[in-house]
C-alpha cells in the first residue's frame, strides 16, 4: 500500500493526499465521527446551535446552546470553537448551509479579536447548473490535466497566468470572471474529455456520479462552472496554541485566524492546519486555568425579524456583487450603507435558528466589508480595482474587536493595525 498523492494549484509537486478518488473529506469525517462515538467520555449535544458564550467578566465559562426552542448553558473550564467558516454570506458558495459565521460572531460579541477578515478565498470551479447546488469540482481535476474553456470553446488561462489552470485560486477566479464579462456569459467550461472515461470515473467517482444526477457526464460533456466563495483566511485571532484574546476560549480550523494562510490559502493546507492546530488547541485547553461558575442565564424577551428570508437573500446577493472576487471603494461603500440599514438586527435577541444565523451573517458581513475598505491595496484574495498594488504597509494584519468596531461602523482610524 502507498499514499495516493495529487497535484493542486500553486503547488510545485504532487503532495496532496486523497482518499477513494475524490472522497477525502467524507473519509476524514467518517473516521473522526467513528472515533468520537467510540469514546464514552465524550458527551454529545446534537442538533444544537450555539447562541453566545457564557462570559464571567473577561473569562469564558462555556456556551449557550439552542435546541428545540430551549437555551441551555453548557459550562466548561475551556471552550474550543470549531465552527467553520462564513461562506453562506455569499450568494454562491461551496460551503454547507451551516457556514454562517456563527463562531466568529459569538466570539466577537464576547470581546474576542477578529483578524484578516477581508481575505475571502473564492474557488474557481463550482458546478453551474440551475437545479444543482454549488457543488465543488475539485482543484485536483485541473491538477490531473483538466482545462478551462470559455463558452466559445477556447482555452483562455494561458492569457492570464504562466501557470495557466494551475495558477493560484485568486488568479484563476479573477480570470474566469474577466472571461465571463468578455463573452457575456455566466459561466465557463471545465474540460476533462481528453483524459479518458475510465480514468475520470476511477479518479473522480463522487464528482462523476453527482454531476450525472444533473445530466452532466464529465467524461463526455463540457462541465459548466463558475467561481464560488470557499474559504475565509481571517477569523478569530489565536496564538500558535489556539488561544484567543479571551481567557478560556480557544479556536481551531476555519473559524480561527492563526496567520499560517496569509492572504491566500494554498490548496488543501486547511486540512493540515486543522490537524496541527486542532491538536495544539486541544492540548492547551487541557491546561486551562479557568474555574467555571454556573452562572444564571440572563433573561431576555425574544424578538423577530420581519422578512428574515428576504433580508438573508438580499445580503448574500449584496456581498456577492459588491464585496466579492473583485472589489472597489464604491462597491464596498454601497455594501456598507445597505448593511448599516440592517444594524438593528445585530443588537436583537432571537430564539430561532434562521434569525440567529441572520444576526451573525449581518455582523460578519459588516466586518468583512469594513476590513476590505480599510485595506487600500490588493493582496492575495483581496483584490481592489481602485488600488491594484499592494500599497504601503500591506504586510500588516488588521484586527477588530468590540471596542473599535460596532454598529454604526466607526471610522477607519479606529481600527488597530
């Protein structure tokens, strides 16, 4: 037996491990869930949504969880956030429905610092089909030799980057958007036809079977694709052991900003980061010195948001159009003003998942937009047409916390760099 390695964009050699062809994530989840279920010391609390952290002064003593309309306080000497990203704030995303920025939002409300929030990575190739979800077409398809064609059947990536289809994700995503604008189309094509049907079926069985459900045979057809929000490099600021700026609170995975991804995550490094920093955060949490107190949950009167689904859809489209792959001061300013019109939502209390998710989405969207306005230059996944160069001091991180950011959004000068 030997390790199965593949090539992905911006890598110089085959170093990406994969399992069962294209089912690496599914296999990792299977192993982890099986392990957790085998441990009697681990208590599960399924189908719950964390609403906020339990705070005692400047210490975290656990979290409040909503399940079946009831809020329960879960007390702990150490609390580890592993809630994933915030892709659902965009109209097109490869992320699951639960990726609404909840972990970042609850940490921020508790006083934790967020960092690098302007850096949102868009994956170049998600399936573009009217009846299909934004299904991710793995970057390893291009690593194995798949080509990008415009709607006229012309290969175009060589016009934009020496590495062509294997250029970094931000370069490929912007190239696809540019080509779509040039050709007046809402998608381009991914072409695997030259790779051989048997190889494609064996190497990409999950993608093959899923696309077939929507009438696309990837061994014989051109695959319609377009970019989608995929990963946020920013998140809850941590040190190298997962510690946040709040005592007793740790973070690991996409919710965290460890700094290792810089402005543009290299393909598949997120799995490695999750493994390394998950272990580090777990070890550090074991040595937490917080002594949890069973505090009484504050009483509040739950409220409602009229047209919750409508606002959510408007927000997602707004972020896609005004704060997406290509940005400028004008578009970001328009996004900011619209988000400010929903500021009341971030200060309300709710007892339903849709409203709580919307509250978190509005908050995180506002921070991303303000951070993007604050960074007057282009770096990695953050690209502004009005500031195409990196700009002076581009290496600095932009950090936000509750003291220097809130609704209404403060002037840029209040942001700490």
